[in-house]
């Protein structure tokens, strides 16, 4: 009995929710496989055997070994049940959210009454959304918003008798406005470009909201050398803040380090808003400095979040679990594309260690205490520019003059003081050679140029 437009919106929403649950089940299976493999490995080792670098050893006592053997049976049972759901293509979706559904059994803890919970539940389960249609009037035939903010809905056939406007439409008496990107929205509806709308209710404020969304074309690809011509911003990602430092085209830190904090506690909407606000401040500061590129680490903790690998290190497991790697990367790519800023993804290996070794002490002054994260942001930016972590290379081999080339690898011909002698020792130095910088540079979509980890041209990723 529903119209094709409403049926299409419902079908698309159902498919998207199923796909999201399917991806969550795949991540759950991956985590279970990692946990089972780690427990089996540690159970096979002698009790008390020390582990190697990056791999834990045997369990400390006989009691812990016995407890972990029972833990292995639990994980294998969960893996079998989840694997059966995966093979059958079965997912479990709770419209309105599983957390809100479980809150019904803990109203005292949530400080809610039954009526308040019911209002939230009805609002979360309400579906009033329509995809855009290019070429239709104002870009959407189902939910139409005129340039002056008037909202009207195309009613399905069973509800056509409730229409208060011609052609089976119901027009609201109130008007809406879009303070954020309102000019861009006006330009799209004037040309009848597709705009999707979602209407939802906030029971706490007792207010209705209309959300508009549309898809942009892929931005123009920017060459890496052109993006780094004015320097870059090195960003070190942490569980509670982003540490950033501006670097000039020669890899030298300029000005003071910046820190953009966020709080990842609370629900998913709060965490997403915190990340969005931190990235907004970062991109605004980047534009003010006149830099066109941001260098970030290509982090991925998908195989390291299992508690079976790190054992009693609850604080460390909590830290890596809170790292918003995927969400932050997706947000940064989309927001940087809107601001015209290139995102350069680099290898995260040893950035904190080399930053503390080569840059923390030299950049510390009586009025500035450079942290380990600030120093790591310098290494990240230099790696994106193709420079090694160390500020100077070793002296020429045949004599101590500059006959074989200058020692300062990033100084230009007109740089003041480039012929000065090497500075005194500023900290411990290791004889290990830093990895090839050219191999470690890579740009992430949408301004992807090349993937330096493989040495091949990489594909553009959709946002």
C-alpha cells in the first residue's frame, strides 16, 4: 500500500542497517580468531617462560594456565555460534538501539521513568527519511523543502485523505532553516539537485529537527610536491588529544606546538561530535597558517585490541581500544576535502621513539616543555616530506669539512647558519639507520597520489 518512494527509502535503510551489522559481525569474528590463536599459543608455552619482543610468553602460574584453558573453551564456543550466523547470513538488529533497549531494565540507574524511556524509544524507532531525486522539484519529491523553509510531505495512498495541500501533500505550518552550509543547500535546491532529508524528534527538548544531506563530487587530485610546497602540519594521534606542529618546506618546526583535546567517553554521538570538533579546530588552524597538507599516522589496532594478547595490561588495552583510528581517518578525509587540504598518511613505526630521541630535548626551552607527543608530530611531518627523523646526517667520510656535501639535509642554499659546525650532542644516539623515507610516504583519499609502502599507484578511496 505504500508508494514506491517511501518503499525505496525503507528498503535502503534496511539494507544499510543489515550491512552495518554484517560488518560488525565480521569484526567480532576477527577479534575472536585473534583471541583464540593467542590463547592457544600461550597455553602451548611452558609456564613462566618469558616472551619475545612483541609477543607475550607463557602464563605465570598453573592457576592462570587452568583459567585460560577454560577461557579458550568459551571463546571457541562463541566463535562457533558467530560463525554459524555468518554462514547463514543472519544478523541481529535492534531498531532503536540495543543499549536503549537494555536501559528499560535499569531505569533507576539511568534515572529515567517508564514514560521518559518510552518517549525516547518511540523517537529512536521512528522512521521519517527520504533520499534525494535529481531533476525533481527542489531535489526531493517525498520530503520537499522550499527555499523559504516550508516543509511538505508526499503522503502514501492509505493516508491521502489527511492531505492539506494539492496532489496528496501534507504541508507543515512551521518553517525550517539551515544555519550550517545554508548557502550551499540553497544553491542545490535552486538547480533541483538531489538532497536527502531526515526528520527526527528530540524527546528531551521536545523539538523536531530536519537534517539535509547530499553527496559531492570527488575533489581534484593534488600532486604531493605541490601540496607540500608550503610545508605541512604533523599530527600525532592519541587517545585524548591531537598533538600538532607546523613544519616549513625544509622540515624545520615553526612556532609553537598545538594540542586539540577530545573526550571519548559517553555514547557514540558524543564521541563522534568530540572528534568532529577537534578536527574542525585542527583544519581551521591549518588554513590560518597557510599550509595545504596535514600528515597523520596510518594507524590500525584491529589485531591488537584482544585482551588475550596484552594480559593484565588493562590500562594499555583501554588506551588502544579508545583510539578512534577508523572514525578519525574517515572524518579527517571528508572534512579536509571540504577545506581543500591534502591528507598525507605515513608509516607510524617508531615515530614516538625517534621523536623523543632526536627532537624532544632540542625543542624544549625554559618557557616550553616539549612532550613526547609533540616531538612525534615533528617526525610524522618530516616523514611525509621525505626527510629522515634525524635533523642532521653523519659527517662526510673522508674528512670533517663539507667537501662531500652539507650535513644539514633540509637546509636550503640561502639558509642562515647552514655552514656552522655540528651542534653538541643533545641526547642518546643509536646506530640504527632510519627506514627509507621515500618508501614511507603515502597520501590518503581523496588527495591520493601514490602509495609509498608498495611503490605502486594507489586507488582513490570513496568517502
